[in-house]
C-alpha cells in the first residue's frame, strides 16, 4: 500500500528516536494513504518552522503485517476519542501495539475532542459533533523493526505554499 509523510525534509529512513510525544496514537512515525493530507501536514510544519518549502515522502507499506500487533480504529467512536485523549495526555497505552491506524484529530476534529477532554461535553455530544467533520486517516508506526522491514522508501518531492 502506498503511504505518504509530510515534513520539512525528505525522510528516506524514518527513525523513531525523532518522533514527537503526545500525538493522537502515541510516539511513532505517522503516514497517511491520502496524499493531499500529507501535503497539508508538510505545509503546516513548514509554516510553523518558518520555512518556505516542505517535502512529501512516499513509501510502500507491506500489506502482510500479521506478525505485528495492530490496532485499527474503523470509526471515530468512544474508544477512539478516549484513546486519542489518553495519548495526548501522555499515556503510554499505545506501547502495546506496533501499528495503529484510524482517524486524525486534526484542528476541527480536535476542537470537539478537546471539549470532551476538558469535561465540557459528554461522549454522546462529542460523537454527534464528529459526524459532521471530514474524515482523514493516519497510520502510526510504533515499532522500529516494522519500519525497517515493512516500510520501503519510494521517493520524495519538494513543495511550497504556492503548490
């Protein structure tokens, strides 16, 4: 399966030592099957780092990952909301998996998740709001062995805010 990663540099050999903390699915290397979503991530990172250009790196992720522990969130349901909130609070619940896939708590989605996170909305109100947002996807690779053996770099290309 072809997957994409948006960043401020080409990433031919992902290394979990550089992964950020407190993200949706924990400390891992994040990719998506949606190229335009990777572009948005890349341009956002470039803007945040005051850089004029960014990169989309493309990979082939093996389909046969039966030897690895996977968690797949098919929907943005109560379990997904609670998992994302826990990871964003710094929980290590993600550590029992090698790969997690599911929806992205992007800015719009996270506004609803944050209302639940802060105790302002209950889960029913949060889930009702989530139904109205565009859904994206992300795959978080949490195991360096999986990355080294199952994720093959294809190529990258540079983009800028005018692309």
